[in-house]
C-alpha cells in the first residue's frame, strides 16, 4: 500500500468529486479580513453558472449512499468559475500521487522526448513508446538462455501492457496537441506515467 495515500476503503468517484468540490469552494472566495482564504458563495456560483443552489448543495453532499454524479456541462461550468480544469475536480489521491511520481522522474524522459523531437520522431507512430525505448526501459530485457518460462511470459506481458498504455496516452494527451514544446513535455510525462505504472505481472485481456 502506498503510504502517501489515505487509509480506508476506496470511495466512489462521485465522492472524490464532492470532496474536491468542497475543498476548492472553501478557499475560492474573497479573503477574510484576517487574510485567510474565504469561501466562494453558493449565490455567486448560481449567478455565474446557472447551477441552482440546491443542485450545488447535492453535489457537495458527502452523506448517504448515492455519490454525486454531475453532468459534464455542470462540471464544466463549475470548474470554469472556480478557475480549475474540470478533470482536477475528479482526481483521486492516487491520481495525484501517480502524477507527482511521474513528474519526480521526468528528467530522463524529457531528455529523450527532446532528442526524438529534434530528430523528427515525435510526429508519427507511437511517440510515448518511442520515449520509453529511447530511455531503454522498454521492452523488458529477456533472461539469457531461458526459453519459454514464467520470466519470459511476464516480460512479454509487461511489454504488451506498456504498448497499450502508450497508445491510450497518445490518444488522450498528445492527439489534440500539435505545438512542439507542450507536445515534448506531454510525451515525457506520459512516458514517466507508463513506466512507473507498469505492473510487475500484468494480466493482459483480449
């Protein structure tokens, strides 16, 4: 278990949303007279988003068995007023930890992405997988003198897991970005996420 994560059973995504929403609402308003952060009011949220106070109250609620489930338009409008990306309101602690871990090991991946960009290699194929290959963390090295063995099967499964993960992050992170500098940075972050997230013994489905 990651010691950076809170203890307790996992929660529904809607509960994480409610936690995140309450946390940001509590500090997104005008500062108090003593200089500490102040809350943003439900009246302002309603005025600037059109989201009714009763709806906001339901989205904030962390009680009961039914987790918050905002529609995407509501999520987008609330995030816009709060000045945060909509995705940030849906982040779980483990997502932040994964991102922090990736950023903490970014240097080698960034150097690889810069080299690939300078060589004209980031604009086609699977850029994230190319970053991993450039960093020599993919594919897994095979044991010498070992034929069909659990170690070989595990290495093959890890390679396939990374290949698929790279394709998914290419589609999510790099597909809409064409400017060189952010594309290089995103390829590096994605490479670090895939490398650090690779399971020891992945189960590859059909």
